[in-house]
């Protein structure tokens, strides 16, 4: 064989594989090497020799002391010199409006917003200048129609991600008006509440369905006078009639632009301290709360992330926009992209087509939610499990790259990338250089896999809408999972005692509190809730329980609210347990419950349909639907055993393990009311909904 004629290459490979295997078994190593195709081997070796890896840890960062101590247990970023927060990244970009103008300048009026109209189509781009011109026209149009260019003017946007979203937002930024996103998942009552509370006169709406939803509630929203429809051809005569009857003006987006282009106005640029947006968040109960964020809040947050992650971005960067713009995470990433002069490409609107869109767009920024990474991980693992050589290679690849990660090296040009991970990287277009994840904890193995497979920094962030999105993020080059990194340089963090849960700051544990340039101005028209959230000294209380790691990075370990006691007085933090149980590939979602009358826990588990499809076949479990499978006792016992094993492996105490579960065939979702818009379980609702099943389980256990 050809490989045998290159003894030195084979020798080096065998030696490398032996190192990686860690036990120096030459026969096994030789077998592995012979399993690799010879052409790949040559390419790999050449690559290895010309690509000496470098560490990614930024020069300023010390991974063993990630944050600095300020007074009274407060900790900050080493990048905030002398405790001085960062308010902006570029001197000429202190508001969202200035950020966009900077992007227009540094990209030399380069491509700004891209869309794609079908699976085999290319992206079509609108330049920065075109977007700016359209935003200006749209803003002038709104003003001509009676909106005042000031921060008391609210424009609702009720739409999925699309260029008009950004155009409307930039119009507001240009004329000091305020964007208020509406979103379906809050439910119709919440939209009504928001329109009524802000007294907004105008909403931009993408399609007929959402227009109809607004018109259906019109009796409760007397302030609403005008709906601007992005796709006017989608609006039926029936809807037009209904609007006319309610005295609502229905106009097309382009007609507002045309109106504006004939009635030009002077721009009214905002100041940094001006209100930029009100982003409503829902708690588990009560009305949604309007988080008021200023330009400075947002720009400081973006600047702090840019400083920390040090991506050295510019006009050649491309962001894939698919996470909802109604949330601050996506808004933040776009604000970051615009001030760099980067491109923002929209997905077609269907998450199933996301990979296809990415292959065409070739993004360099890829923000993700953990669920997406979990799915990718499960798929790759399932794919590899079909062949012994594939499995061995994948495991070796992960082990080898993990060893590199531990030296702070992240790259995509190692032989393992070419051999194993290149395919995964190509799924995402092959150019991704930063992955940012947040919103829920990521399992260590999934995080480690992602870091290996993507060959780029996978940054895990932590924060909430009230902090403009981010409060902390992991440092590039830090491979340790299960943590959310040190404070970013726009804010400080301290941990505050929660005696009822026995968390004390003196032990490095407590409720995470945040103070800084990114902390919201308050809740709109709700001084009481504002006072509950932000104390007199300006500390935002998050309700999350954190712990300082040995290296002074933050780790989220619990949630303040959802704690209950079992009969013998043991404290239970159900979310911690759920996060462990969903590491079982069989389980997609989990709800753990109990109360002080019971001595043990029970749970509701939603199995992972994709995994069950193959797994049930292997195990000979009859049926072809989730409902059939979920009623099978054998399957239930198997899942119970598997999650209990996960619990054991993660060090759950025996009273923290569920003793029985009920299998529910349908995912918890916003639509069925089981998730909050931030994708957390609606615990009170679930408890009520499954009251019978929970009671039955306890009856059988007693
Ligand atoms: C702390 O940092 C050191 C390297 O400086 C690393 O070896 C260790 O694993 C880290 N520990 C944690 C818990 O982050
Ligand atoms: C897209 O292109 C592929 C291959 O070029 C082809 O097989 C597929 O049918 C095309 N799909 C559509 C919707 O045109
Ligand atoms: C609208 O707001 C007013 C006060 O601003 C309140 O009295 C009224 O009940 C609200 N209506 C709805 C439907 O929320
Ligand atoms: C606009 O609506 C029409 C009619 O429903 C539809 O065919 C078209 O695809 C829509 N255009 C866009 C860009 O969504
Ligand atoms: C459940 O699956 C097992 C196979 O694992 C099968 O023997 C049993 O009959 C199934 N039970 C029902 C009620 O379908």
C-alpha cells in the first residue's frame, strides 16, 4: 500500500495516535492509522507541519484570575481599568445610529442586509447606503404621518426577522424614536397590554396573520391608529374591510417610504443616554414588563463583548440572522455587526433550512441557542455510532482537540479537522469564526464537542434583558465548561446572601447582582417592579444563584425562585436537576416536581423524538408515534434508568433523583403555554397541568 512507502509519515502518525490514545499501544495505533485513507494522511501531515498552532488566550487575560476584586466582594473585569466601565468601542459610535453610520463609512458603503428567496438562490444584498436612505425615508414618512421625532414616540414592530425590521429600527434610531418589538409568543393579551401601556399609534407588521391578530384586539387598543404592512399584497380584502370598519389606517411599507422621500426632514440623532428601545419580558405570572434600554446601555454592552472576545471584526464579517429580533440577544449581535461594517444575512424563515442558508451565506458569526448545539451533537454521535472506525476516529479527534483546547489552542486546520470535523464546519458554511451561545446552560460534553468541531471560540454568555443581554462571557481560549465567564467590562458583579437557601457570599455563593453601564433605565411605567429589581445602590438583582469558581469566573448554579423543600426538609432546586437529566439523549425536556408533603421527587419527561425513532426499533418497542411509545412501560423504565444514571454521574444526591416519571409526547412550547418566551419551563402551569399524573405517580410510589 502507498502508505507503507512513506514510513516517516506513517511513523509520525502512529506516534501521534499513540500519544492521543494515552497508553502507547502501538498495534491499536497502527490499526487506526491504516484505517485512514492515504491521501488524507499526506494532506494532513503537510498541514500539520505548516500550521503551528497558537494560543487564543488574549494577552490581557489570566485564566486563573479571570476577574478582579473591587470593594466589598464586588468583582469586575480586568479590562475596566480602575473600575471604569466601557461605554463604547469606537469613539465615533456612541449610539446605535452612530454605530450604523460608522458601518457605512468603514465598509465604504458595502453590503449590509442580505436576503434569499429560495433554497437554490444566492443572497441579494442591500448596501449600507441603500438601507440608510430607506430608513431615512421611512422615518420621514412616519413623521409626515404625525409621529414626533422624540423619545416619547413608540413604534411597534410585529414581524419576523427581515430587512424592513432593521429599516424601521434604523429610522427610529435616526429620529430619536423608540422601537418596541411585539411578538406572538407573548400571546395576544400581552400584545394588547404592550400597545395599550405604551399608547403606541403605529405598528409595523409583516404579514396578514399578524395584521389580523392586531385587528382582532382593536377594541382594547384605542391608541392604535395605523398598521404598516410590509407585504401589502398578502392583505386580503376582508382584512382591509375590517380595518376600515375599525377606523384603522392600513398602509404599505413602501408607501410610507414614498411619502417620506417627498417630505424630507432633518435627522434628529439621539444622545447616548436617550431611550432606544423597550423590550418586554414576561415573568411566569402577571403582565409583561417593559425593559427600558438606552443607546448607551446597548453600546456599552456590545463594546464590552467586543473588548473581551477580541474578534478583530470588520466589513468582511457576516452574521446569520435567525434568532428573533424581538429579543435583545439578536439585537445586540446586529448592533455589533453594524458598527463593524459587517453584513447581516437573514435566513429564509424556516429553521429546517438554516444549514442550507448558512452554506450559501458562509457566516463568520454564529449566535446559537443550546438546543441547536444539543441537536447537532446528538446527530453527529448517532451518525458515528453506526461504524466502529467512525466512532474510534471521532473519539480520537475529540480527545486530541480537547488536549489542544487545554493549551488554549483552537483551530480548524489540524488533521482531525480535515478528517473528521471539516464536514460539520462545511454544514455551517465553513467560515464561522465565533460562536456565541447563551440563554440556558450547555452540558460540558456538548460544549467541548462544539469547541472541537467548530474549531473556533465558542463563547458562552450570561445575562438578561434587564442588563441589555450580557453580563459575563467566557474568555477565548478557556476550555473549562459549566461556567459563564468573568464580568464583562461594562459592569461589575457581586453575589448576595440568600439565607433561606443557605447560599452565603462568604462562601463565594449567592444571588447574582449586576451594576454598570448596561443596566436598564427601569421598567416602563412600573416604578414598583423597578424598585424590586434594582436596589438603591443601583444593583440589578437577577434571581439567579451564582458561585465564583476557583479561577474567579462566574458559574450559575441555581435559581432563587423555584426552590422547594421535601418532607424531611431537603432543599430541592428542580432546574438544576432538569438540566442534568436533559443530558440523556433520550430526553428532550424535563420537568421535576415535588413538595413539602412528599419525601421524593417525580418528573414529566418529553422524550427526544429523533432518538426514539431509531432506539425504539432497536429495542423492539412497538408503535410508530410518540403517543404510542410514551405509553409503553418498558420504555418508561429505560428512560427513568438512564436519567437516574445521568444524575448519579453528575453527583446528584439520592433525594435529588426522581423516583418515577410520566412520559409526555409533546414538546413543551410557547404555543401550548408550557414555556415562557425566554424558553424556561412555566412551572406553575406545568404543575397544574400535570396535577393528575403527579398525584398518580405519588400514589403508586407510596
Ligand atoms: C483554573 O485555571 C487553570 C489554568 O490557569 C486550569 O488548569 C484549571 O482547570 C482552571 N479551573 C477551573 C475550575 O476553571
Ligand atoms: C437545488 O439544487 C439541487 C442540486 O443542484 C437540486 O437537486 C434540487 O432539486 C434543487 N432544488 C430546488 C428547489 O430547485
Ligand atoms: C389600558 O390602559 C389603561 C390605563 O392606561 C387601563 O385603565 C386599561 O384598563 C387598559 N386596557 C387594557 C385592555 O389593558
Ligand atoms: C407576499 O404575500 C404574497 C401573497 O400572500 C406571497 O405570495 C409572497 O410570497 C409574499 N412576499 C414576501 C416577500 O413574503
Ligand atoms: C412495550 O415494549 C416492549 C418491548 O420492549 C414490548 O414487549 C411490550 O409488549 C410493549 N408494551 C406495550 C403495551 O405495547
